[in-house]
């Protein structure tokens, strides 16, 4: 190449934009999107070739790294028991099973079972920690949104979950 000649330049390849996930992911409003994430579907162990995804609610309990396994299991039991009480009034399979039953006391029996599960899980929570447990495990409220210091809430939650884990035998 001589001094006066320009080097031949190759045109840059433009990167194609990443395609959005396909499928119905809800309304797309800020209220519907808060606290959720898109999770890519897998088909036979590989990512779905059609780029489909599902919207999944982010659980605060799953994000807490400071809980031990016993404390995590106790928090999950409280959350699952509370969700079972909420599902009973919203048309869950338990409610459908009750509606199709020929026995009139079937609703009372299922309601008693669900309530007993929640009472058993919450029995060991000390009264002064109950607010923190209800906000985090029941309402899925992040620790940063509570009106207390992060370290205080963290220690209260750990103490309460240790009591519950001991009570439930985890």
C-alpha cells in the first residue's frame, strides 16, 4: 500500500435486535408488571426455539440470602399456608371439590383444615415479630419497603423463622 492510498474498509455488520419473547404476558401495565419477571420456557432441557416465556411473580422469600435452610422452609410453610387460605375463597380446586360434594359440611371441613395449617405455622411467631412476618411472608413486601432499618428487620425475621422452624420440626 502506498502512502496516498486509503486502506479498504469493510462495512460493519449491523447486529440484529434481540427478538422479544412471544406469548401472552398479561396487560403490560406498570401495576401488572411490578414484582414479576419473564422466565424463558425450556423444551426437553433446551431453551424453547420459539422464544416463548412465562411471567412469574418474584417471591421475596426466595430472594432472601441470609435465611438458613430451616428458616427458609419455615417461611415457605407460612407463605403456603396463607396462600391456601386465600385460594379457598377464590375458586381454587379445593373450593371446586367442596362445591361438587354432596355433604353440606364439606366447606367447613376444608376451611378448618386450611385455617389449622395457618394457625399451626404462625403459632410460634413471637407477638412482637408478627408484623414483620406478615408483611414479608403474607404480603410479599420487600424488606426495604418496611419502615424500619434493614438490619433490625433482618434479625427479627431470622429470630421469628428460627422459632417457627423449631416448632414445625425443621
